[in-house]
C-alpha cells in the first residue's frame, strides 16, 4: 500500500499542469438503450492523460456497457464521446489503433503460446516483425515474464494469464488502455502485482480506465466514478469521497451511495 | 425408501432441465414429429402419371392400339412424341420424360406375319429407384395387351419388350451415392465447421477483442473461411478420385465443369456456415441449427436418398431452397449423363445466386459492433 500511496503524489502535479482541452477521454451524456431498457443513462465525465480512472458499480450497473461503447464495439444510442481525441461515432476505426483492451473473459487464445499471442495482436495493429520481436521481449522482460514466452496460455494459472493479456494490450503502445474487471477471481498477491503494472503504465503517460466492483481496488485509482443502474452518480478522488461522507473505506462509501440512490429512487417512484 | 425419495428428487430435476431448455425440447418433440411427417409423406413411392415419350416408327394400327393403352394407364402420361430415338437422351437430361417406348417401323407387319415383334423400353438409368418400377409397369401393360389379344384358341401375337437403362446399364447404385456423399461432406466441413469456429470465438470472448482492434470485419470473416475452403476442396477431390478408381463410377462429362461447380457449392456451404454463425451465440446452438435446418433437410429433400419427383410438391419446393438439391442435379448430370458446359447453366446460376445472397446476408448481419 505504501508504494501505491506514493504513486498518488506525482500525478496531482501533472494533472494541475494539463490544459482542459487535452482530455484523454471525454464523454458527454452518453446513453445506451436496449429497446426500453436503459443500460447507460447520460453519463458525463472526463479523464486526463496518464490518469487511472476507476469505474465502480455493482454487477449490472452498466460499467461494461459503457466501456464497450468507448472501445467502438457497441454503438451508443445518443450522446458524445472522444477517446484519444477521436470521436467514438465517426472515427472508431482510427480510435481503435490508439487503444488497448483487456476484456473480462481474459481472451488470449488458449492454444497459442504467449509469444504467438503477442505476435498475432502485434500484427493486427500493424507492427513490423522487428517491432513485434523487440516489443515482446521488452514487455515480457520488464514485467518478469520472460520464462512464459513459449508456454501455451492454457497451461498458465489465472494470474499470469491476465498479466500476459495486459502486456498484449500494450503491444502497440496505445494512448488509452481499457481494463474490464481485470482482477476478478485472482488472489491478493497477484492483484497487487497487477496494480503495480498498471501504475508503471500510467506513469509512462498511458491513460487507464478500469472497471471493478472490488472496493479495495477503488482506493488504488486516481479518481473513481460510481455507477448505479446506468447513471453516474459521483465522480471524484477516493479520498475526497471518504472525507465527504466521513467514512473509512471505499466499500462503505459505495454502500452509502448505492443505498442512498435506491432509497431516493424508490421514493420518487411511489 | 430414503433412497427412492432422493431418486425421485433427481428425476424431477431432470424433467425440469428438459422442459426449460429449448434445445432438448426440440430434440425430444420437434424432430421426431418432423421426421415422421417427412418420411411418412415421402415413403409413398408409388408412380402415377410419369411422363413418357413414344417413338413410333410404325404408325400402324397395332402400334396405335398399344400406345393408346399406355397413355390411358394411370402409371403413365404421354408427354410427347419423338421422331427418333436419339432425341431420348436430351429429353432425359432435361428431365421432361422418364421413360420412352420405341416401336420399329415394321411392328404391325411382324406381328401379323411372324407372330412376334419387339418393342424397346428405354428408361433413365440415373433414376435407379423409380426406373425399374417404370419398366415393370410398362411390361405389365404389354402383357395385359398380349393376353387380351391371345384368346385360348388363337395364338401368335407376342410383343417382346427389350429393356435398356440409359447411362447406367447395370443400375449401379453408386452413381447416386457419390454426389450424395459429396454434398454431405462439403456441408459438414464447410457449413458446420465454419459456424462452429466463429461461435467458439464468440463464446470465448476473443471475437469481442478482435472487434476492438482496427482490423476490418471482412478480413476476420474471410480468414475464417479459408482453411475450410481448402479442406473441403481436398475432400471433394478425394471423393471424386475414390469414385473413379474404387467405386468404378467414371465421370462421363466434363471434369473441369464438375470441379468448378464443386468449388461453387463449397462456397455456398461456407456462406451458409457464416450466416448460421450470425444467428447463434454458442457452438451448441450453431450445431443444432446446422444439423436440423441444413443437414437433415438436405438428406431427405435434396434428391440424395429419395428421388425429388416422388416427394409431395410442397416438399419439392422446400428442397429447391437447399443448395445441395441443385448441386446433386449438376453432379449427377455430369457424372452420369455426360453433360458438358452449356447444358447445366440454369442450375449453376442458381448456385451463384445463392452464394451471393448468403454472403450479403451474413455481411449485413456480421456487424462490427456486437449488439
């Protein structure tokens, strides 16, 4: 926790110095409806370059749906959005070149080796063979996974698979990385290692958008947003939120906000 | 007794599983019903009003008498008169007639002066299920006619039928099976495997990952097809080779044309596989759709097992929606009837149309943004 606490400090100065027009992610009233069901309800937020932004919320709150709209995999119903300064409606193809994605299902090909997976995805992003070779080596060495190079993904334990998937998402040096519940089902030790990887990446100037419903991870983010039933009810730093509600942990903050929202909602309905 | 109660609980759970799973329900209820209806209606292999032709070189009283009997029988329908026997080949290929009766020019003369004369019964050897029956019916009519002409006191009016099975002298059943095997194998490799491969990626979530990359969706689709295109073609080639050297079913028509149409049919199967994968979200669903909506109807309606003309009209029209039906016509035409490039253009263009329609439809459905 100490290391992570220290990491909080440098970004604050970075954030201060950035001008408002260089948001890495900028979203206004983004909405997604499936027939009558509103999965994402007019969410608005901005993310700075190099920031680690957490999407918090219970299951079914709309976090994954929101993320899928930002990576160009799901067509929004209405609203505006820009990722890496590309419009999500008009420039989704170009947008995709500058983002990395790690889906909830840890989708690396099981029957391929780590190296083969990275070669495949590197190729898709248009890297040359030389670039792929160098980058694979660089990433695997940097994160201490050189020994996994020739291992088939199916033989790896869960924690290594995710770390590998994260590396693969970084092959083409994206500006923004989207991580959808990257540490679900993983033991605390691996989770800590994974977050150290995320921190290093963010320090290098890559924006990280993470969805999670693990409240400990919420503490690790620079800022978090809370989603309940498709709406984004709060966006702030973890510390500010704890101060505002005079609570000790993000878990308590979440319960307070979620319960509060439900109560309010129930009252207006009846 | 305690065990029995536990057992009852287990059995109840099993019933609930089945009732709440549409796939199991389909297998248990839907398919048997469909099969009974299909096979029940198809099993009536009676022959009625089969189109036949007459080549009458004699044009005398006796030939006309017999022709009258033939044409008024319930088995046959006189479709046309032909001038020479050579025209029969073309008529068989067109499918306008299934049998022909040929009278020599001295039919009547021989009957009255020599007491016997010949009549040729020529049937389409490529239709091995119905042609023997047609021949038998023809002989029955002739024998009845002879009997009526030969009362006990008077003898000497014998009409001797000679039988010829065109294209397939020995009624070799393998002529039918080779196109049938080809169409099934290609459907299996092309349609089934393609649809399974794509839905597997859907299931694993790797498809979503691919869609978040800048890669063109068409490239993803076509990359899926290529391995199965190659393997289907190799399978088809080996079947044709086996047909020629192992089963002794030679290709009497143009080999090049056969291969070309095979590739065309493979493309259709692949397109169908792609299309099915856009409707299915899991491999199991893809497999069920492919089996019940494609392979099963193909077995029954495409002319592989049952001749298409013995099916009720409704089912014949349904069969026309299947690419295998057209491919069977084409391959039988080439293998047996020695068809060359010009004659099968209609069937070939239907396949081309199907390829285009299925591909366009899958492309439209294979959106880059998963709904």
